[in-house]
């Protein structure tokens, strides 16, 4: 009697089953470990710098002016590509502060939006833009020489580059600066700064 070539011996079948079981056991150990290592890193990278505030949804989702694009650029350059900050960008150029801000290290900028500048009567705004010394004073009052975290905004007092102080209050995603300006989108990261968009231009004392 001949034996079919396709027939498997009991010993061969048992060996194959054992190998499959060993592979499955290794996968069961390795997969959770790899997920445990990678998942926290992925979570941290997506949440650590998430902008907050009621108007963050108005930021471009991608491309120039988006949070991702701004993160790779120095602050004045990043602001120039944000459609909400064109008035601020023009004021920075008028005062000659673009290079100053781009070369600053670890600062926080409370950046007035176009809507903030529109609150200033035109005659007053024109006068401010024409007075470089006063314009510089006003703009540097919006810059703090340290990176301010979201938690610090709850009840903080900070010294500005102008030399005066400003205060912040609030909780959750709702914060005010000097009890007058609302942070409409905060925690935007650039390569050298944290940017908080505000709806009112701050005036130093």
C-alpha cells in the first residue's frame, strides 16, 4: 500500500500547531507593549499645543495662517500669514519691530486681531500709526518676555517688553487681559513664541 504525498504525520501537525501558537503568543505580548509606548506620545503631540478659545475655528485649517503653518515660523512672520492679523502686521512693520519679534526667544504675544484695531476711532488710529515712538510703546506692551502657559492665565500678572505689567484672569477656555480684552484664540504656537489672539488693543499706562 502506498502513502499519499499530501498526507501529514501527526507529529508534523502537532509541530505546526505549536509554532502557530508561539507566534500568536508573541504578538499578544508585543502589540500591547508597542501601543503603550506609542499611544501616549501621539496623544501628547496632538494635545500639548492645541489652541483654545471661541474663535479658533476661524483659523485656516491648513496652509498659510493655520496653526500647523504658524508653528514652523517665527512669530512676526507667522502673524503676517494669518488673515486675522493683517492690521497688527502693518503696525509692526510701521514700528520696525518685525526683526525684533522674529529674533526674540520664548515670548508670549497678545496679538490684537483686525477687529480689535477696528474698535479704535480712525483718527486716533491714524495718529498712533504716525507716532513711531508711541506705536512702539503700545506694541511692545503686548509682548511678555516668557512663554505663558494656559494654566498661568487663570490669575497672572506679567511684565511686558514695554516695561509695564498686564494681568490675566479666567478659566476653562475663557480668559481676559486687563479685564478689557478677551482671548478669542489662545495657545497658538510659533517657533519662538506663544500667541494669544485678543479682541481689544491694550493701552499701556
